């Protein structure tokens, strides 16, 4: 049976072929929120809403918390015109200097929810964090309206509802859904239209003056002394604890070798680490699974700490313990079982795979000291790390007989050849995993001796840093100062990160990393240049100072590393190079056909798009776009043309409003989804890969050839290794290839295997 989405794919292809797809159809309808005449015209009603004067003096509405209401905040309802035959879109206008106070705005069509509340391919209208997405300019968010709900109609009823933030991993309703405590982000206008790229009217008020690029003046280098004092206070607290966990033991072991810390050469640290290991064994003896079952760490951090004190451990490991065995025998049994568990419970998502294999390596390294005959050979645990780093194909968990299981086939790598992790497509926050790579790099050598570390891991880490550099774009921080932020809008596993944090070489704002880890670990010229660019923008100290607000153990551990890293970077000469998307840098085009993502800089415009977009279960014909111009910022989920190899199976969207982690976390049974029942085709899986319809798979929604028309850009991506596809060149006054800017005379272009063509059509 032909599905609705298949029908749309055919129509989309015909429109491309005829050249009509490029024709702008304009805005169908517009409502000005807060303007009484406009609202009256659209049958407007509201609950818990307030009119405000916002950006550039424009009127707008905010939605307010409702006292005593656990989930819902205020909402507005209105009627808007639609095209009865074409695909319709709704776009909302926001002010880029507004914080969303971490609230969520959800669009409803005819009483049904548009998008999913957590990581759906159809996203909700706005998931805002505390940061300002694009200070001083307006932003626009576009969502498609289900064609099944607009077909044959000239107008529809739309609503925008507000809720508090969600905690994605909350297992209970109270843990998952947070109460709305502050007003929502202000809503300025709403539009319906049929073109994918919403184009604001020339009459729209906008920031027309170029925003001055100012460099922060504070804070400064005094922050590093604050870091030392902060970390030492934290360490003193840990030293005063009667018992500590394995992660605290690992932190103290690192501090033991840092001359500026109160833990430096402190014998109490060694004793605490040994006592912690004994206590973990006691736990293990009572219930072996308690130290590893379901854990990515097993006793990895503990063994990392023990590995710092091998001479001291040798002096006490033959002591008899209460069970009549030596300490060495006890620890050996615990480590052996943790290695056996870790090698048979590896994880396929890249960041998780790295964490498991890092700690597997640490435990096995300790086991090789305690009982060399019981440990895995070093080459095998190093091979696991190579697999997690994308250097070798990922072989999966070992079977009971010790053989690789290859669950994703024998040619699946955790990273694309271009250097992006695959979880399943492009990821923003979860893809910023240089911190874990630094840890993997460091455990392969001796502390402080960079020439003892694995050169293949170093090379791969730097390649990935170079690739990720395309996903940092220039903007302003919350105080209006020049900064670079990481790209998260088009990320598969990003929720609540618009915008992402200040990011240059790596995301140092996160609790598990520092802004300069990779640069300090490698002293690579390019990595050092990115660190120096951050310091020249004076964003380094601001990020570090903000990081000190987190009193958690992981943040303390990364702050512990910072003084040494900072001193090392400051000794380096100024290196050539800046991040490729920085102001003043030349045009650039980056494409990754394995992950289905494009990043381009065209003068002062930046366009990011995920063509393979959250297609966990089937081909969905959707692309995600983040389009940044000096005038405004656009976030859009739009339809595209996708050619794929059919499997013969289809996927039917279930009745869920919270797609990911559902139905276990489907906490809103009374809310119905506008997408329920939509049938989508499932793409054919590669040889050796098997999954059932409805199971998440990297193959289920992967296309062979993508074509996206967004504004003046036409993007054609060939993801196959051995096929060539044709793309029709639209009839237009000017068609130029990007980035060469050469005029395109042909009416049909061939897109070679594993390549991407970008045209500028004007």
C-alpha cells in the first residue's frame, strides 16, 4: 500500500523536476501576538497570558505559570489560513535576546500535538534553555503541519501551549516533568506558509545596524587562583570524609601528583584509595553484581586510582584479609569479573562505547599487575579503544565463547571517515566527546610523558577536533560579547540546547571536560590556535568561572586539570589559524555523507542542515535546518526529497506524544499526537544487519540520495559508495556552484558517490 509520505516524496520529486519547487509562494497568513486587531481577526483566545513590549519595541505575548497546575502553563488559541492542497508550515517569531527560562512551547493543530516532547523527528515549537539564542535579532522557528489535517481546508485552529522543562532521564512523572515557575519566551508573530524557508517581509522590523563586536574585559586571569582555591576546598572536604566512592578516589589520586593541591604527596590519599578498594571488594563479596551490573564504569575509576600507586600497593597486597585471602587475591577476583562483564556488555552509542572501553582498559591494566595470567592481552583492550575511536570497525560485545558479535555489521565504524560520531546521525552535545578521547589517549601512556601515548589515538582525536571545528559559529554571549557557540539545533540527541554553550576547541562548559583538554594533551598547533582564539575573545575565564558554580565531583575533577593545562597553553607561541566559521574567514563547505550533515559558510551567512534527521525507525522525508544570517536566525524542520532502497516493510507512527523512551515515559496519556498512524517506509539494511520494524536502527531511515531546497540553497547529497544520481538544476536568473561561485549552465548535474553538491539559486 502506498503511504502518504511516499506520495509526498513523488510529488516533491516532480516539483523539483519541473523547476516549480523553487517558486516562492509567500506567506498565507500572519498573526501579531499582543495586537488586539490582529488577534481578533484570527479568533484569538488565551489563558494565563500577558502582553509585553519586547525586542525593538515590538508587542508580544508571554505565557504564564498557572498556580497549582503541575504540567500546563498558559496557552493561546487562534485560527489561520492554510493551503488546502500543498504542504503547509507554521513559523513563530521570537526575540533572540529573550531567555526561555527553560520552559517548553508546544504547537497544537486542531487540538492535537505537533511534534514530540523528547527527541522526536517532529520537534516541539521551542525548547529553550537559560541562554539567549541570538542577542539583538529576531529568530524564527518553522514546523510542518500534517498534510492530513490541512488537506481540503482553507483554515485551521492552532494553539501554543507552555509547560515547564523536562528532565529527559526522569523515570517517574515528578522526576521527568518540572513545574513551570517563570514566564515563557515571548511570542511575537505567527505565520502560515508553503515554502520551506520562511522569508520575513521587508516591512518587518529588524535589527538593521551591524551589531558591534565587543571583546569581554572581565573576568581575567585571577580566575585561575579562584580555581585553585575552589578545588582545594573541595579536596579538603573529600579528605575529611570517612568513606569515599571510586570516582572520588580517582580525583584524589590525580590531585596527589599536582604540586599546588592539598593532596600533593599526602599519604592519606594512598590510604583512602586502598581502603576504598577493600570496601568495594567487600561489596563484591556480598553481591558480585553490585559493582558492575548495568554499569558503564564497573570499577574503572577505582583501578585508575590504584594504577597511580603501584609501588605502594605492592607493599601491602600480600596482607591477609578477614576472609583468609590476600588483598591481591581479593582484588584480582573483583577485577577479573568486571573485565568479563565489560567485554560482554559494550555499548553502541559512541560516547557510551568510549566510557565502557576506557574503564575496561583501566580495570584490565590493574588486573595485569595483580595477576598477569588472568588479564586480557594489552592489544585486545587497545583494540577496543580503537573501535570506540573509529579507528577500527566496531565489533560489539564478545560472545560467551569470546568471539565478536558484530551487531552492526563488519564495516560499521563509530565515526564517519570525515570524523563525526554516529549516534545515529549528527549529534551536538553528545558528539562533543573530545574529553573522553583525551582520557583514552592518556591511559595508553605514562602521566606527563606524551611520547609514551598511542599515536593512532592522537591522530584520530585531532582529526575529529578539526571536523568539529566547522560546528562552531560566531554569535554573542548573554552579555553581548563576541563568542563562538557549538551547533546543536541539528543534533539528534540534543534536547534543550538552543543555543549550546560557548565552544571553541571543545565544550569546556560541561562538567566532564575543560575548554582546552585536547590542546594541552597534544600541543597540536591547530588545537592550540583554537584555545588561543578563545583566550583572545576572553571567553576562557568566563566559561571557567561559570563552571565553578557546579559543585559536583566531575566539575571539580576537570577544574583540577585546568591550572596545569592553562600554564602549558600560555607557554606556547601564537599559532596560525582560527575556527573556520569565524567572522572574516573564507567561504567553506563541509559535508559528511556518512552522517548526512552539511555545514557551510557563505560570506556572513552560515547554514547547518541534517538531511538524515532523527530517522530512528523509518525514512521520514524530513530535514533539520539552522540558518544564521546577520539579520535573523532560523530553525526549521522541513520536508525534503529522499531516494532510498526499500526493504518492503513499513513503520506506523504509534499514539505517543513523547516518542523517545516511550511508552515507559509516556506521561501525558490525555494528549493526542497529530502524527499517529502515519506510515513510513523502512530502508533496506546492509548485509549482516538485522532489525525488526519498530526497532531503532541506523539503517531503518537512511536514504541513498537527499535533495533539499531551502531558500536560495539547493543541496544534493549522495550517500552511496558506488551509485551516481542526477539532480535537476532549477530554472532561475542565476545558478552558481558553491563554494566556487561558478555559474552553472547545465540543466542536470551528476552527483558522484559519497559527495555533495550545493547550488545557490537566485
